[in-house]
C-alpha cells in the first residue's frame, strides 16, 4: 500500500496532476484549495513513502510565497465591498478581501502540494520511459532529456573546478555581489563550450551504439494496470470533493 | 597464417573537413581483417580519430566532409548502409568515460544498446546476463555508473559495445583518463575478451607502452594525414627523455606544515608537510582519488586547510585543462590580468615562455601546450614563483611531453619551485629531484627517484609501475 503512488504509471499520474491543476484554476473560493491540499497530503501519507523532512523543506518557499500573497492582498488589495471586519491603523479589511486573500494563498499551497506529490513519487527515468511508451514521445527527444539528466553531476563538478581556478586569479571570493555576478558571466562561456563538446561526444557515442531515433523495443516495460485507474479515480474523487465546496461553503 | 577476409577496407580514401583548407586524411588505402588487432598511431592532429570515425561510419555523415576514394565495410560500400546499421557490426569505445552513457545503471545502459537493435524484450535478460558473465561485471549489474571510477566506466562502455555482438571493436584512446595500473588491467582484460570473442580490434593510441604486446599490426599516420608505415607491431617502452640536471638551490621558497583537510567527517588530507626549494622539481604520484588535486588546491589557497600552516611565497596553480584559468581576450592581457607585473617583467615572461608570436591570439584558441605556457606565465606575472601543475602529462603525446619537459626544466633553472602531479612514471623518473607518494590522503616522502624507481614493491603499493626505458627509434626486436 505504501508504494502505490511510486508504482503508479507516471504518464497517468502526470495526466491526473495536470487535470487537477487545470480544474482548480477555475475555483475562487478558499475552501476548494484547502480541501484539495488536505486531500493530496492525505493521499501521500497513505500511499507513499515520503521523506517528510525533505518535503517540508521543499514546501517552505511555497509557504513563504503563499504568505506573501495573503499579506499583499490584505494590505494593498482593492478594499471591495461588504462589511469592514477590522481596522489596523489606516488599513481596513473587508470580508471580501479577507476571503480573497485566503483563496489566493491556499491556491499556491494546493498547486505546490500536488506538484510535490508528483516530484516525490516519480523517478525521472521512469517518467521519460513511460512518455515514450504510452504517449509515443520521440526517442530522440526522450534520450536528450535522459542524457542531460546524466550530465547534471558532471556539470556541477566542472562549474566548481572553473570557480576554483578563477579564484586563484583573484575573481569571485570576498568581492562585492556585483563583481561576483560579472565573474559568473566569465564562467558562462567556458561552461557552454564544455557543454557543446560533451553533447557532441555523447551524440557520437549514442550513434555508435546504433541509436538512430527510430522505433525501438523496451527493456523496462511500463504498463497501465487496474491499479492505475483506481488511483486516477482517487485523484478525481479528491478533486470532486474539494470542488463541491462551492455548493455548501 | 590462415587467410583472413578483409572486413573494413579503404581505397585511395581522402577526407577534408568543410571548414579546413587542407585534407585531414590523404590517399589512405588499408584493409582490416577478421580477428586482427591493429593500432593506429601518429602525432596529435594527424587525423587518427577522424580515420576511426570513418571506419564506424560516423563520418562523413555527421560533418559534411568532402570525400574521395571508397570505404567498404563487410564487402559493402559504406554509402549503402542506413544510419546506425553499420554500427551493429562495428562497435566503438570512446576516450571520455564521462560522456558515453545515457542511463543511470549498468543494466539499463546495456539494455539501451539492445533497445536500439530492437531486440525483443524476452531475449534481453538473457543477453544481459551473458555479457555480464563474459566481461566479469556481474556484481555491478545494478550499480550506478556515475559513481564508478574511470577504469570501471571504460569496462562498462566496452561491455555496452560488445553486447551488440559486433565483429569489430574500435577504441579511441581508451586509456587516456586511466592511471597506469588501471590501464594495464584494462588491456589484460580486453585481451582475454578478444580471445574469447574473436573480434577484430582497431585502436587509436599514443601510449603504446601500456599495451605491451597486445597488437599485431601498427598503422602509423604522418603529420599530413597519409599512411607513413603499415607494419607488424613491436612492443616498446616509453619514449625516453634525458635525465635532467638538477637545479636545486638551498633557499626554501615555500613550506606547508601539518596540513589536514576533511570534508563531511571524511579525512581528505592528513597531516601533510611539504617544503619546496628554489629550483626543485617535486613529483607527487599516487592512485586516482588519493587527494593529490585537493592537496595542490590547498597549497595554492583555493581550498582552506582545517589545520596546518603555509608559509613562504604564494603558489600558482595550473589545472589539467589550463584554459580553466583564462579570463581575458588575448594572451597578452591574460598575463597582465593580475595588474601586478611591471612592463619589464611582462616583456621578459612573454619572451621566456615563447609567447611573443601569439600575444594577440585568444587564449582559448591556441594549442594545448601554448595554453599551459600562458597559464604558467599568468601565475609568474602574478608573482607566484612556486608552480603547482596538476596532471600536465595526461593524454599528451611524445612531442607534447618533450615540450613540457623543456618548460619545467627552464622554469627550474630560473629558480622557480615546481610540484608536478603525474601518473607517468617515465616522465617522473627523468624530471624529478624529489618524489612524494600519496595514498588515502597521506603523503609519504621525500623519496630519492633512483631508490624509489628500483623499489617495485613500494611502487605497486601506490598503483604505480616501474619506468620502462626504451627508445622509439630503436625498437627492441624480441
């Protein structure tokens, strides 16, 4: 049970997540995103093995963003109509404004929770493989994504090495942020040159192993099974329940 | 010798890149036969790698090169093959272990090859098992490729090539990024594989001493891209360099005492002390990952030491790719970048390092040897008379090594102190005044080169090999 979301077909999951996000965009009451957020977290608690510490850390910037929306809507937003709830100094907050502020900030949380659910339960390689098998994504495109994913750690080391080498020439460390920014620009060209060289080598290596971008067989077959439909319905249920808030809230 | 069929055949083949005036390959005629082990040699830039890419049909397809003459692969003209078709029979292993993989694990990477060949899914597990068994990589099946060493990556790349069941294996300087012992282990492993599979092997290589008697035939190209010689291969030692006359002076320019560095509670360097005297050339050797590069970076102040003191002159650092240091648009500006040198010093350095002719060239566009001279010049111009060179010998051909040797020699005569990290024990034995060995972050030494290079047990402990002196101009016929 605790692996269900990890094992869900990535393309189906992606479809469910995108569908939810699109649907939520049309609901402006604060209850729908709140319910949806709780529902998503509940799903993730029940059906996944999430590192919640890491999750909280990833959630933090969104939380700050949500608070920002809340605050700016209250302080700078159109006062709107309706009764004034309370007044702080020169700022008076109306009921309409209060609701709008909650709605905006909770939407941020709803969108980020479902995106994080996807990110935390999906391996990039499986996602790409699934896109290739279920949605006929072109192998050329799919493998360029996969290979760039492999290059990330390589680029990180290269970036560090360049930075270290430039430090001995007296750029970077200890100087003003502006100077550090111009130093970063100097890293750009060698990094790009390195990337082009690496990309060419990788392309050669792939072609030398008979990769042509044509049809191919698949070692890791990624299927859609009954369990994927059940999970898809579960997502839809959470979405429907939270959307129904417009009738009773 | 039994009659062998030619599998790859070039006839009067010439090749010119669209952007260059002169052809890269001129009038090449050769035939590679079944089960043959051939090495292609020649100076840097003579077109060895281009020739290899013609043999596996990556060229002229991918570069719009201008071609004359014919290429026949397995009796068919290369033009008749569909893209990727020829690569099923002719597999290739490349030089850079970091840019030939596209999947995370060994198993998935092997499967990638099979998927390209459209092998039915049911057959795949069996073929993967087979190749893992053949190559002895069974226990690494689920290993993450990016976490492996360079030597391991080259073995995996070879396995990924062999799983196609090719008839010919091409290798493009496969040892360039490996330390000598790892390289020799790779060659021995490859030799067994070749015997078992009966492949033809064609390699581009200039470090022939690492291959001992692996090859049976050598095709050497001349500088202008024509075949110079096509003959039986003879085993040889490394090109010999003269023993340098020491220029040590008594003055200690630089001294590090008790340096320790740890990262994430893992000790990278432990209690290292290293004095460098004026005119002294110190070689630091040891296996990959032993902390040599980290040490150099600490000595020149790029990284901070947790413990220990560094005194004396500031040290300059020349990385394996010297262009990593460059910040300016011309060689002249590069030397003047620090703003310290007087016009006289600058003038002297430009002359001493033979940079006058390229003063206005972009530092990224000059040759590798010139780049290194520019980097050394930039360090000296910044008043760093202690030079730390990280792996300057890696991937260098004979001519480049000779130039490096002269460069180090004249800097030592000028009174600089030099520390050189290298795997090349032949080079080390001719250039070093003092040798330090490094393993697991611990530095041992100073060793006297004469004593050290006759102590094979100590060398083996540090994954180094004895220097094998030989003369390329008089190969020993066994």
